[in-house]
C-alpha cells in the first residue's frame, strides 16, 4: 500500500522548504519521468536522422508517438488513432476553431468560467467570421442539475459550437460534461470539451462522454513534462483538422499530420507511458491516486471551514481541488490576486492559487500525492495570523 503525503516529496524536485497547494496551475513532473525524457533526448541527439525519419516519422503509422497515443488511449477509454499530441490545450482550441466554418449570426456557447485564453481565441474567431460568443451564467453557487438546465436554455437555432469545461480552472468546479454533451448534441450543437484539469484528476472515458472533440493537458494531473497535451476527435473527418503550422505532412490524415510539425522536441509526448507507469507503480494505480487526492481535498476543506472559509459549491462538484471565498472588508482589487499569491510564497513559502470571480476573491487549493493534511494546517495557521477571512 502506498503511503501518500510528504513522504513522497523526494520523488519530485520540489523545493523541500515549500508547501505546494497549487499543483493545478502548472503541475509538477516526477524525477523518474524527467529522467525518461532525458533518455529520449539522448536517443534523439545520438542519431537525429533515425529519430525523425523512422522513430517518430509521420509516414510510419506505428511510430513511437502512435505507440504512446495508443497507451494513452487505453487509459482514457479512446482509440489511439483518434488522438493527436499537441503542446498545450490552447493550441488545441485554436486548431478546432480554425477548422470550423462559421458565418455571421452563428453562435459559440461558453460557460462564464471559461479560461481566458479560450475566450480570447473564440473572440478572434468571431471577429473573423461574424459569429458571436454566448456566455452561460452559471452563478458562483451552482449544482449539476442547475448547470445542465442553464446550458440547455442558452441554446438557440444559431448555436453551432459549445465549448464546455470538464473541470473549470479558477472555481475548480467539476461539471456534468457527459449530460451536457448529450443535451447539446441532441440540439445539433457540436461539443468541444476543455479537459485541461481532468486527465489523471478524475476517472475519464472520452468515448463515453462522446464529445465531438476532447482536449486535455498531461502536464498537470497525469504528471507528464510541461508541453504535453492531446486532442481527441470522435470523427477525425468531421472538420478540416490540421496543425496550426503547415509542415511537410499537412496532407496526411489526422492524427498523423500532427506527428511531425517541423523539427521540434517531441520527447515530452513520448514520456506519457512513463507518467502512466509512475501512476500505476509508485502511486498504486489511478484509482488509489485519485481517491487519495479527492479525500485529502475534502479533509482540507474541513480545515479551511474552521476559519469560516466557504467553498463555492457542494462537495459533489469538487474533486482534487477546492475553491473558497476569501472575504475582505473592502471590494476586491485587480492587484489583490497576485499580491496574495506572491505574498504567501515570498513570506511563508506556501504556494496557492487565487483569482477574482465576479468581484469576489477566491482561493483555490490543490491536493496531490505529495501533499499531506499538515500542509493545509500550515496554510490555515498563516491565514489566521494574517486575519483571513474578513481581512
């Protein structure tokens, strides 16, 4: 049986003096996975021609990238030949938007907690095409049924695409994406799921969700190196799916056209099987890993409750991250968010995430395999000393 918590910290390069409660923003890659990436890089540099012309060649349907995609597909309940590796989710969103044909009057549905880079990409597409974004107001105290009802109510005859979050970034809410997808597709709306935080964070079956496209980062909860993400297409021929940069194999079908996009370092993609091995080995498997994180997050919520911090939603809408209102005696200012994040690290060596949501200051805390309940207690002590909540 795995002993989770601070005893696992030596498996990462994390600063030993720090308390890390913000895995959700940028992740943290285990040493053994980074060592696997270093071996791939050495392989690449030992014989670059063989690496690019054979090992990872888009002309070889059984190349090492395709093997890594097949392994990932087994983990997420999807076919590997429907998965393309990309550098990040932002790239995937732009890829789908570029492939969509939209006209003046068409609508793209977004949740009000949409990630900023996604909103900006949608705004660009709307300026080019004459389409318009429609924002679904879920409020800051949602429930799954209420979220579904509000999404359904926002659909019109002009809705062409809906981009829905699986786990929203700032509020950390887990949405009923399968039910949302079914309801939207029944109205003729194509669905793109932003799963940035879902891969490795919750049990995931992409084919069962059934979205037209599903994209997620692997550098967060799957523990792969930075610059690792995937794009899944239920029907690779539904739209013109091509990499944003036109390269030698742009004419190859999805996903092979994504395997070689110029001379780039693809070693992070090749370490996805090593990240899965780490989860299945030292972390005792995905079920044990996720159960620990989810349980710790709930326990951390109880620690925060002793200070009077209120979570944004019921436990049923959280998994390994919880978000809390952090009341102030004055209105939240734009600089408060970064001041809180910087101050807690610079003064106390505690890393947290914070945001301003609809005029309220929100604190987001991430559980992880290397985090223990004592980390939450240490944060609570600092919060109390500094006069939170109600400072």
